[in-house]
C-alpha cells in the first residue's frame, strides 16, 4: 500500500502540535478541508460571510458565543455556524476540534488582524 | 436558546437508529451533508464519479477495500476515498461512521440497485 492510502489518525495528528488557535490540515475533500486545532482562551468575534463552518469537539469543551446566546459543545458534539453569523469561540480548558470548511476560509473571517494564520499541513 | 442552535451529540444521534447501511443526516454545511451510518458486513463495490467521500470511524473498525489494497480504519481515524476510485466498505463488527459529502450523493454511487437508500433525517 502506498502512503497515500493510509488513514488519518486524529489522535496521532493532534500529538504533532501544541500551538493554540492554529489550524492544521489533515485531509482534503473536493474543495473542502478537514483541519484540526487546539483552542484555549477566547478568540475574537468574527463572521464568515461566504460559508458555514463546522466545529466537532474531539476533547475538552468549546463554547461558541453567538450574539443571541452560547452553544456549548462537549466531546463528540458538533455545531455548524451558519454563514453570516457572528461568533466567538472560547474554551476554558485546552480543547481539540475538527473543522470542516471550504479551502481558503480564514480563521478570523472578515475581521483579519494579528490572529489570522494560514492553514498549515501536518506530515 | 432556540432548538436550532443546540449542538449535535453524535452518540445521542446514533442511539436513535439501529438500521444498517442507511445514512442519517445530522447536519448541513453549505451544500454538503454530515451523515451517520451503522455498518456491518460487506457493502457493494461502487464509485462516486463526481465527488470524494469522507469516512470517519466513531466506533468499531471499518475496512475500505480498494482495488489495489485495503484501508483499515479504527475508531478516531478518517479516510477520503477520491472521486472515481472504486471501493467497497466492509465491517466485521458493527461500526459507526460519520460521512461527509455533497448533498445528493448516493450511497451506492454509480451502481445503484436494491441497496440504494435515500438519506434520512434524524430528529
């Protein structure tokens, strides 16, 4: 079997980085990307005008603050933030998430600024 | 909080059905669907000519047979079958998977036949 047909082990991929709020690409599906990230603390309020954004919590607990209330995700729970909906993720403990969205989606959406980071590939 | 902003709990959704080889939609992201399925036994060889297909194993073990070898996925592992690549899933034990692919993708791809099932919604 060639390397290209090995499965992606999420735990093994998560062990390869410790940086917070930095998205790591682990798979591509058509023009969408599957990414992992470790989150702790509060991000910034931002909006993706052109796409929905999926969060699946793998460990820890993630609160996605919306302007009309919070969505709290435990491990094994997912939520899709609809396009155009302002949101701000916050995690009291270190939380691992799987993200699914179109390639090229910026982590800071329409806001940009110093927290904006390019998606990185994992080996 | 309205019902629409509750997270999707994958274990709770899996507890709502027992049917094998039947895809249950649990979330929508743009024109893509997140689906759950329970698999046991061998499916049929088929191809999706127009889309990649993502399998993430939530419990059990899934073997995705390809014409040039098998990919074995344990819980917490994912694999993307590239478009146009013939494949046949098989699971010795009951296995729960999360699927991600464009809305309208048929479970039997280009082959059709009696195993073809429409995607169902879960409450």
